[in-house]
C-alpha cells in the first residue's frame, strides 16, 4: 500500500474532550414551536446554489423545462421558475419551494405557452431572500423582453451594483444577476446578443446562463467554465442544462458540453456559436465531481459515479485502516465507499439506513420527543454495527456538526472503533462561485488541524484524500503552477479576481451570499 506524500491522515488518539453538539438543531418555526431539521446529515454540506435548463423548438416547451428542473432539483430546493416565449409574449411563473408542487400542475403549465422556455431551481439559506430573487429574472428592455437564469456567482457584482446605483439604477432584488440585466439595458450595442456579450465582458466570476430574448435562446458559460452546462438534442429541439441527467429524463441525447467562454444562439436560423472572450485556461469546479452533481451525470466526459468510486479507491490507498466494514454516509458517500471497499477488500455494508419518507423539516409536537428527531431520516443498523470496527465514508466535512452526530450514532450502536475517511481534501476556504459556503470562521478545517478535527468529531482516526489524490481519481495530475480545475475551497487558489472580497478579506462575502443570509 502506498501512502501519498500529501495524505492528511492521523491514527488513533485520545477520545475528544469537546462535548458533541446537541443531536438536533432547533430553530423557531412560524408556529413558535421548534423547527427541527430532519436532514442532519445533509444540512452540513456545501450547497450548490442553482440549476438551469432551457429548450428551443418544442411544443409545450415549459413541460420539458419542468421535467428537466425536476432532475436538477438537488441543485436547489428553495425556489423554482420558468419563463416561456410564444413568439409574441413572454410568460413567467416563479414560486418558492420545489418543482413538484409548483410545476406539476396543468393549469400552471398551460399559462406558459410557447416553443421556447428557460427554467431555474435556486437554493438560498434563508426564506428572507424570498420570491424576488427567484429566477428567471425578467425585464422589458428597449428592444423587447429579456429573461435570464444563472448558475454561478459574480465576484464583482457588489462593485458593479454600487456604480450602477450611483447612476440611478433601481434594483428590485439582491441577485447579482440583476446587475447583468442593468448592464445589458445600458449597453450601447444594438442586437440583444451583442448587448449581453458587452455586459458579460464587465463581470468577473462564475456563470452559466440561459437567456431568452426575442432574437432567440442564448446559452453561455464563463471563460473559465467554472460552472457546468451541457447541450442536448431531442428531435429538432436544442436543450441546455446544468447536468446531463436533465437530458436523460426528457429522452434527449447528450451532444456536448458548452465550452468555457462559448456563447450559443439558437433561433429559426439554426445554431450559432461565438467565442467573444479572451481565451483562458479552463478551471471547472472540482467539487461537482465530489458532491454537487448527480452520480448518473457525465461531466468532462467522465461518469460522476465512476469518478466517485475512483476517489474511494485512492482514499483507501492513501489512508488504509484495519476494519470490519466500510459504511457510507448516505446518500452521497455511497460511490466513494464502494470504491474504498473494492480497493481495500473490506466488506461494504449499509450501517446507516435512510428513510425516504421524511420531509426537509418537521415541527416537533412536544419538547419531550424533540431529541428523537435526528433518527427520523437516518438510523444506525445496530445489529450490524455492534462490536465492529467501522470505516465511515463521507464526501466532505464542512462545519463538522454532521460528523460528530454520525460518529456518535455509530458509538451508540455499539461500534468498537469508528474511523472516518473523507472523499475530498479539508474544506478550508469559502466558495465565491455559486456554492453556499459558511463563512470561513465556521469551516472546521479552517480552524483546526486534522488531529484536532479527529478529536472534535470523536473518531478513532480521520483522514482526507489529498488534493493530488483527487486529481488522480479524475485521471489527471495537478499542475500547481496552473491547476486544471477550480479547487479553491481546498487550496485557496482562486481562479478569478475577487473584487468584492477586497484585498486581505478574501472570505468575507459576495453579493448572493450576503443576500442569502
Ligand atoms: S471554490 Fe470549491 S466549490 Fe467553489 S467553484 Fe471552486 S472547487 Fe467548486
């Protein structure tokens, strides 16, 4: 077995002295009773903030968008929206909540006629962001309607917004995308596509966009390709989506990824591709492979599922441990756990069982039973765990609160030893590119070394895959002078200027993150 030079691995040590946090995260609900999270394992994750979908040339285009958004629901559950164009008028419906419940209604879809439509799912950390930030955003511009939906985040949006406000621009939302609309509106170019390109040349950061204008459907990806965007075909229809899985669900064929820096216009004249930006080395988000994307999606030509298994195998080589069972933290830890098991020869077992019938939150009727809520969604498979040495596989540690709960759950079930292996390097830096990250002070790995983290979560050992190991799992070798991907949340090597964060305040915030607090 080979131990990589940069493997963050530690052996057994003293049991942690820090008392584990409460097994529930109570917060006041509308009723005044405690709102209990029933997703204790999912709530301590980085959250992808958005998913986008667009289609040109299909009868009932909005129906396809609704299905596509449903497949992208994991990228945002707080709001959803669709805007269609029937050749004369734009029609829009945006709502808080998930796609199902808002767009599985014939009456809603019938109010979104047309053969072209775009849609969006959004994540935000607080209901306060509300409907005004739900996308697609729409504006009636000088040359007609303009609807836009984004996955990503601009790192100079606050600066641009201040400048625009001083010139008299009025903002109705706190979305950085509204900045783009104002830049389009005030562009001196004439055609809608040229006005959009003119606007995008003034922004920094990460964006994958679908845009609906009277000129046609436009899709584009920022010059570094930080956020994903793929193109597909269904008959004569052209589709754009954040992930290939959204093509699968509507029966469309994957054509290719939209290239970093590429702008594509689809209309009655066909499909035209433009490269209006200065050429740059792509830096797609590496975390898409680790956690954000669905395992049945294909990114950069690779199956997300297979890459996650590779990550588990590399992790097993970098941080081997003697154990009886490999246990995934459901559901995101499953592929890496399979890879770890196959590489190490340690049997894979489901030591934590997930209920699929529990909603996101649950109002506890009584103080007396509130502490039981943590088991509503996940429960230890106690007969399996008792007396055994367990390797728990999770995709990441963010605040660490989840890891404390899981390790404690294994100990309560009688585990003899609990070893934790993490399928990503320590998350030490905030993301400014469309992923909801806690401020840096709340990232466990930004505050502690690995031994202190092991102590905090009360594990017998803790190890993370190295950054080089992660690239290896992708079939690559990281070039430290010019990394092939964005890996800033692990390395602090941000691929763009962070204008809004300012010098010396890199992790202080960005417009959409500020907006969502
Ligand atoms: S900072 Fe991390 S999560 Fe954000 S784009 Fe880069 S790799 Fe992805």
